C-alpha cells in the first residue's frame, strides 16, 4: 500500500469514527462541545486499539518516504548516534583554529 493511500485510509477511518461517536453522544443529549470532547477521547481510545495495523502501515510508509533520499553516510551517522548518544553532547568547548587578533594579549595584561 502506498504512503498516500495508507494515510488517507487511516485519516478517513479516524474522522468517520469521531463523527459517529460525536453523533451518538450528541443524540443522547449532550451539549455540542461536550459531545466533541467526549467523541475525541472515545474515538482516540478506540482507534489506538482497533486501528493499530492501519496506523502501523501508515507509519511504515511515512518512514519509507522519509528515508528515500538518505545516503549511506547519513544512515551510518544515525546508527553511530543510536549506539553512543554521547556523540550528541555539545557541552565540550569547541577549539577554534583562528588566530587571536593583534592586541588581544595586551588587553589581558
């Protein structure tokens, strides 16, 4: 299944689920804003349980789409950081190769 098709399917099912729960709660007599909040919470809970396979396909499609332009070097860098997250630590001072400007030593004395 293509990325676009998977996301359309997932989004359409989620929207239909929300609309159905909203209509049901509203017809039971809740105010519109309360029906919307309850529908959002209930449909989210249902979609987490029921739509997991569809969401997984959509997520895999999105990951494939994201990785389509990755180079071997960027994949290697990501693997290195996954193995050793301290490589991202930027708290160490960066040494500069630039020479000090003339007169800097006199200012320090």
